[in-house]
C-alpha cells in the first residue's frame, strides 16, 4: 500500500491513537479513579504510575505515527521520479487495513483502561502488607549500627528491641585486647528464631568455649531472619567490618538460592526490598536498590515503568506482569534475567563472596548441612583460607529425629547446640575434631510384657502432653494451624483434649515418624483395612495391622506395600502404598469408578483418602463421567486423619536439654497429665548419645 491511500491510513491510525489519548485522560482516567476509590494514601503512586505507563504508551505510538506522516509528507515533495512507486492500492486492501486498525484500537482500549485497575488491585488487595508500607507514614523501628542508606540496601536487620542473644547490637565494635572474635552470619537459623533467648548458636558456642578454657574467643551473632548469603555478606561489609573480626562463619542453606537471586523476599507481600550481588564476569558486583527510605525503595520496585536493573537482575517474574497472573503463578520466570550459563549461579556467587571476605578477614568457615550444596561449593572454592564443614545434622536431625527441629522447621535449641559443638570442635580441636550428638530410634518401643494399659480416654481428657527425658521436657507434638499450610510449618500444638483424641497412630514417612490422631482407642492388635466405595458397592481389603505400643500410642504396620484383588467380574483392583515426606499415599488402579477411599482401624474410619486422578485430561473426572460415562483408571490417594491433622515431634522454646545430659542409652518418654493432675509416663522411642568426627580440618 503506497501513496495517498498509505498516507490516509497513517492519518487514520494517528487520529485513532490521538483519540485514545484524549479518551483515556478524559473518560478512562475517571473510570480508574472510580474503580480505585477508597485506596490508601500511599497507593496513589501505583495508580499514578500505571496511568503514566498507559499514557506514555499511547503518546509513543502517536509520536511514531506522526513521524511516519511527516516522512510521507516530505517524500511527497520530492521529484516526480518517485511517483511511479506511489500508485494507489486496491480499495479492498485499503478497507481491510482500516478495518484491522479499528479492530486493534477497539480491542486494546478496554485493556488499557483495565490494566491500571488490576495493578492497583494487585498492590492494594492481593499483596499482603505486614509492615504497613501502604500507609501514608509507616512507622519504622530502630535498627542500631545502620545508617539510612545501609538500611535501605539491607532491607532489615537486628532491631533495638529484644535482639537475639550475642547480637552485634549489644557488643562494642572495639575488640578487647587479647580477644579472638568470630562473627556468625546467616539467616533465621543463625539468629536463633524459635529458640529461647540465649539458645542461639553464638550464645551456646560462647558457653562451650568458656567451659573448654577459651573465654577469649568471642562469638558474635550477625544472623538475621530471612537473610540469604547476599544480605549476610552485605551486613559484613556495612557493619561486620567495624568489629575487628578474626574469623567469619557463614551458614548457607539450600533454600537461600531463591532469596539471593531477587531483590524481594516474599513474592506475595508489599514489604522491604534489598540490594543483591550478581556475578560480573568472575567478580561479585552489588546491584543497589533505589530510594532514600525503605517505603520509597518498595514503591520504586513495585512502580511503573519497571526499572531496568530489576528486569535484568531479578529472577522473579517482573512486577509489571503480576496483575494478569493468579497468586499461585507468582513464580520465577524472567526471560531478561542476566544469568544464562550452564553453571549454577548461586554456588559460584557464594564462593566469590566468601573469597572476598577471606581476603580481608583471613579465615572463613562455611557450615553446610545439605550434601548437594556442599558438593557444589566444594567444586567452586579454591582458597586455603576457607574451611568447609559438612555438617551431618540433616541426616541425624530429620531422617529419624525431630528433636533438632522447631515447629516451623528452624533449628531447635538442641539443633543450635549441635552446630555450636561442631564449631567449637573446629575452632579448638586437633587433627580429628569430635562433637557429641543425640539420635532417636526410628520405631516405637513395644509395650513391656504385663504392663498395664492406660486408663480409658487418657489423651482425650489430658491437661498436658509432652515428651520428656528424665525430668526435662524436650519436645511435644505439633501440627499445621491450617490445612493449606506447607508440611514443614507446624505452628499449632496438638490439643488431644480439644480434638477428643483417643490414640496416636505412628506412620512411617520419608521424614521420620508422623502421628495420626485417632478418635478410637487401640488396646490390642487391630486389623487395618483399605475401604473402597464405588456407587453403592463397598470393598474392604486387609492391608495391615495397628500394633499397640506402651501408652495410648500404636504403630501402623502394612503386611505388603502392594497387592491385587479380583472381587467381581467387573471390578479388578491393583494398589501400591508409598511413603511421602509427610503422609502415606496410595497408587490405585481400578476397573470401576472409585468415589471414596478410607483406611480403617478395627473396622472404624481412621484416615480419609483424598483422590487425585493421574490422567492428563483437561476435563475434571466428574464432568468427563457425566459426558462420556468414563471412569478413571489410575488414581493417587493421599491420606489424612479424620481427626485434626498429622502431628510430628518438635521442640518449642524452652523445651531443651543439653546434649551432655542425655543418657548414653535411654528412652524418650510420653508424659500425660490427666484431668486430676496425675502424671502418666510411657516409653515412646529409644534414644542414644554418641560422638561424631568432623569431616573437615580444624581452623589453624
């Protein structure tokens, strides 16, 4: 299309875009104001920046079209030798272009008006605001030892009110003569979250060093909740350098990678951002956040248009795309992300950061409990000043024991003591440093022959249920506060009286024992049956037994993890039980539609099954059956208790016994205080205290 028709088309497009600018500023702007009325004062910037993005997009399109018109007008004044190239096109093609342009404008107009509304809704409603940053003047706590810009770049740090034990906040930066200072850097596990005050790693390490005749070694707690290794390194650069440290201990975790490749920790929150390190060639470089305060830095990060550094160096999905996505899709998709190497970014970045610290401090100790992360770091670190400790805590603290874990899966006081003992052995040990550890058995202890059974409804009427060693309370039973919580977040105590629990059924999982509360007692060995419902038909298959242990506790023992059953000419069954990190599951194949699955103990429902079809059909099973009468052939069934939720052994604040006071061989006892105040005690699991040899050389 050339000549006059082309010019007319450009003129029509320009007129349409110009109309869009005027219409948005006149009508669309008002529609946005109406839709976002009632917004808090501080979210006006979201609406303003969204408006600006739409308007600048329209103006940019208008400028491009105007430039084309100007070029066409200038070309028309050139000599007539070009007139042959300006022959008019067919009217049908001209009408087609005009129609397409009009349809495009009509299609885009509602979205241009809708986008600011969706963006306001994202910031104002969909994102949580735990710190009140959407308010006009959010109240900011006091963070000692940090300047204003330091706080903006870090995002957060130790507060003046109730800092953790051995915090840098309470320590004079000037080192006393003769002292040897060790700074511990990391996240919430280093800070001591979920452990009582004074039961953090640094505080326990200080006590161990003093008892070993080394009171001059001074551990300082620089751990901050929700930090990764990037913020930990930045805290060392901004604050730790002032403390004349002789050694730095870094405690990376496998999940720190998803904290260190972004500027924003929580994908579903409107809260502080922080600077992050990136690799520039083989050197780490700090990419700073913009803003003079934390609220301003957050506004800029969530503002429009997005800043280039956030698009380039943030692995999360760009904020500008979030209004169109459900919260479940707030993931980690960014095609503009700078890292494209086949090498994992974080181990390489961590190694360079640790080398930078070692170049100034002289000694860096890296404690890693995840074998994959340890292997990745080991392949990247080539510096004799950096010692890598491969901690066995994950192996002995999650596979068979939960005494090392607090309800939200942070380390308990016992877990912190174990890490402290590893560090003490490393700092002071000889050629083969040794440290003590505690391990629980992986199966319930059987009831003693002739032992009396517990009184009826002992758990259902209990005032208190605890796990004890000797006279010390070391743990309890914790469960999820809400069914939607992840399985590692067990924020609620199991209240056996409120839930009318009669028995605890121990189930083996990939993460140790889980306990299913039962509404019925198990006083003697009882049959466990798999009950399948198909319409009005019910099929029961014997799959195992529930074996009573000492006290109101029993264990689930499957006769076989798989089996088949041909019950009728039209019903064939094949099943296989499997372990998961949290609950038992069943893979089931049936020739008939399965409506309900339950696990029975002594003929009574104990665990209910949640049916999940394994087929990849787009339609749901119910709709497909209604349309085609087809029944699913393969099912995954995940079991959950009919009463409350699965519980696990966890140690809360104050539930602590030093490792040295555990018996060499003994029992972890279940203690139940009944309604009359009488205590009943039953052995639950075996317990063993033993010694470990460090897998890394001591610090010289």
